[in-house]
C-alpha cells in the first residue's frame, strides 16, 4: 500500500475510534433530550466519574493480581454501575423537582450540578492528572494491518459497535424501549396508557450514564491518564454530535458522533491539529445552517 | 416520624454507596498501594441523612406552613422596596462612598461584582428579555478585551477611543453571528452560540502571531484622565467609579428599553415567536437588535476588563464564564433588572466571602445553584408580566 493511502486509512481509523466514543456519550444526551427536552449538562461529569471509578477498580484488581482481561471487564462493569447510580441520583435531585419549572431552570440546575461534581472529584480524589492502567498494551500486534490500525482502536471500535447494536435492540424490540419511545413521542398519552413515566425516565438516565461509563473506560485506557476536567470538552463535543445528528434521534446521535470524529481526525491529519476543535464546531454550524434539524432529525412544523 | 428517620437513613446509605469508590478508596496502581478511608464515608452518610431528613421534613408539612421559602416575602414587595426613591438614594450614596472607606482589596471585589452586573444586564437583553438562549456570550467579552489589548499596543489608541469602538465591533460580530443562526430555535441556537464561543477562544489561543497565543497580551495601559497622574490607590478608585458609571448606564438603558416598542416586541418574541410575527413584528430585525445590543455591553465591559487587569489571555474567556453570566440572569429572574443586580452581587461575593470554607467553597457554590433552582425556579425576583387595563367607559351596560 502506498504511503499516502496508508496514512489516509490510519487517519480514518483514528477518527472512527474517536467518533465511536463521541457516539456513546451523545446517546446519553439525545435519549434524555428526546424524553424530557432537557440538555443534561452534567452528563460530561458522569462520564468523568465513570473514568475515575474505572481507574479505582482497575487499580484495585491489578493489585489483587487478576488477569488483564478480567481487570478490564470488571472495572468497566463497576464504572457502569456507579455511573448509572450517579445518573439516577442527579435526575432525582436536580431535575425531577423541576419538571414543571420554566425552561431554563433545569439548565442552570445542571450547570450547578456539574460544578458540584467536579469539585467533589477534586476533593475526594485529586486535582492532578492520574495515571490510568494501560490495559491495551498487552494486546497482540495486528501484523500487516498494524501499519494503520492500532489494536486498541480495534478493541474500542468493536466494543462500541456491539454496544450500539445491543442498544438498538433494546430500544426497538423490548418493552422498556417501547415505553421510552412512547414517552418521547407524547408523555401524557403514554402515561394515560399505563406507562410509568418516572420509572422510564430513571431508566433512561441510568442507561445513558452506563453508556458514557463504557466510553470513559475505553478512552481512558487508551489515553493512559485522566483528571477531573476530562468531562467538559468531551461533553461539549458529544452534545455537538447529538445536535449534528438531529437531537432526540438515536441513530442520529451515532451518526453525528462518527461524522464529528472523522471531521476532527481529518482536519488534524491534513490541515492543522491546533484547529481541530474549530473545524468540529464549524461543521456543526454549517450543517445547522443548511439543515437546521440535524442530519437525521425530523423537521417539526410548528402549529398554532 | 419514625418512617421519616428510616427513609433518611436509607438515603444516607445510598449516598454512602455512591461515594464509596471515590471517597472511600484511594489507590495507586503504579505504587501498588490501596487505602480504605471509612471516616469520610461516615461523614457523607451523616450529612446526607440529616439533609434528607430536613428536606422531607420541610416538604411534608402542610401547605399553609410552607412559608420558609417564601421568606423573601411577596416578590413584588421586595422589588418595590428596593426601587423606591429613598432606598435608591441611600444605595447610591453608599456606592459612592464605599471605595473611599474600604481597603483596596475590597474595592477590587466590588469592581468585579459591578463588572458582572453589566455583563449580566447585557445578557439579560438577549436571554432574559428576548428569550434567545446564548451560551457563547463570553465571546463578545473576549472580543472587547482583545480589541483594547491589540488596538492600544499596535495602533496606540487610548482607552476612551477604544471603549465605544470595541462595543461597536462586538455588536457587529453579534449581528454577523446572528444572521446565520436566526432560523434556529431554542436549544439549537444554544449549541451554535456555544460552538461560536469556543471557536473564538480557540482562535485566540492558536493565532499566536496576533493574539499572543495562550500567554495572551500583557502590559496593557490602564485608563487615564488627561493631565492627571494617579497613584495606585487612586487608580483603583478611578476604575471603581468608571465601572459604577457603566453599571448605572446599563441599568438606565435596560430600564428605558423595558417599556419601549423594542422591549415589548422582545417580550412578545420570548413568549411566542409565531404570534409575535403574526402581530407584525419583524423577527429578523428584532432578534438582531437583541444580539447586537447584548454584544455591545459585553464588548464595552471587555475593554474595561483588559484595562483593569492590564493582562488578558484566553483562559479568562472559557465556557465557565458564559455559564456564570447566564446563571446571573436566570438566578436573578429572567428579565428582571433588580434580580440581575442582586444575583450578580450574590454570585460574585458568595465565593469571595466563603473563603473561610477553603476548598469546599466551590462545592457549596454548585450545591447552592442546584438548591436555588429547586426551590425558586423562577429566580430571585420574578419579573411581573406587564398588564394593561383598558379603562372602563362610563355609561349604561
């Protein structure tokens, strides 16, 4: 393979990796938005807490001397459990009392919650960067593919696609998924038909937070370090991805994440890595100007 | 009562479980150390149980006793008392005398608070009155600050020249941003403005040849009065009176706008865009005017900020700043001038005077924001909706 083609494919896979992480987190935003019409600004912090819980349990298990794959799986499960619990608690404390409040009140409550959680992690753990166990280092080399595809990228992309497939199944074919879609369409009608809205909303928060935790453990293992601030920029990017795909649309969030990740990777690879974030936001602005409802979003005609 | 205790204990247990990994464990896999810390966990349990008890105790009381959170009194009453002439005169006198009797440090805090009052009033036009959710307001603030930094150093322009120029520049940028995003509604507008704010910050950070990159611009000239030399303390007092003047100007402009034709069309826009358009309001122009006027104030305050600190870098213009200004508007009560002023003073002075709590102060600050919204979602001062009564005609009916 000529060098330029190998470089192109390498960038493509790095973009796909990044994009699949954005997609996982964007799903959390889009599901909550679809059901409550609320931007869950604390979602990035849930992701960050997932990374910290993963770090703590991965260290604990590695001290206990478990094999690498077991450490990885157990740490990820622990991160999902606690992130889900945080997501649930945040909803109960900061959003549930505000269901009938003016539109901006939950947003401010979310910003407050986000400040609170960051400070909490600084106090409970530390404000410095913490090393994260690099669990992907022991993976075997990919032979001929090794020129343009890291083994860690392969693991991340596969995991994310499996998780996404599971999520689509859950949303499309299970009772919970049907209840979620019903509530997103018309909450009052769904409640009249016997759907327990509070329970479904809690489920949505738990599910979205657990997805964010999967993304957090995957990317932290690859990056090798985390701190209390990682949630902010990832949160903004993932929200951008959700809007890009059409907020409220599950498939849109996945697609938006991939488009955003690829845009960033190609901009960084061919233009300038200093401005990769600028390109990401430019793509968002351009898409919204020409297709204001996002890539897969439905266009709502407002009736009087 | 007994079940209440049990419930609170359960909530405490839940929070102890939540905080178990982060508070209870500390590990370092490089050093192979593992530490279990039971005492902080017990603290979390105790604090959250008591808090849960207090919370359910308050919310379980019968409705007529619920006066605790209405302790601010009937809101319009607060507003009336605060805006009555004698109170305002006393406040004005107090504000004028304060820098002469307090230390330079206290004056500095007051200057910051006044800066945020003006910023809050500027954003209040966009978010509070016109209802356009702008999460990238800090971009205009940055444009003002950098305009002064660059114009004064490259072209040798003075503070008084740049002050209006930067305001106009920021307003133009507001219109420029406004034109493409006018079609977007609500939350889409929010994310585009957020993206715009980030773009401006990233450009400032990376365009090193012009903006100085992450290290910013230093040695910016302080404002001066021609022919007068000021020592350090007088300089500080002069800055104070300057921003006080700007704050009064901003309050006056906001107040005058409130009942103007433009102000009323903004309110109509906020309440219902389609109805407003049907009543003959030009949506494009009205929205652009809100954007431009809001951005103007941010630009002006940006110049003041650059002149005050004589050093600016992109780190001062992060999303966090936009979030604080937005919180001022919403905490104060959307569209209420008195509310914005009170909220700005509270939000800036609270972390300042919570310093004795040291590392816990920002934690408490975040918690207060959440609690404020839970108990008073419409903000401190609810802006009364304008009401017009048609005078009754005399005669038989």
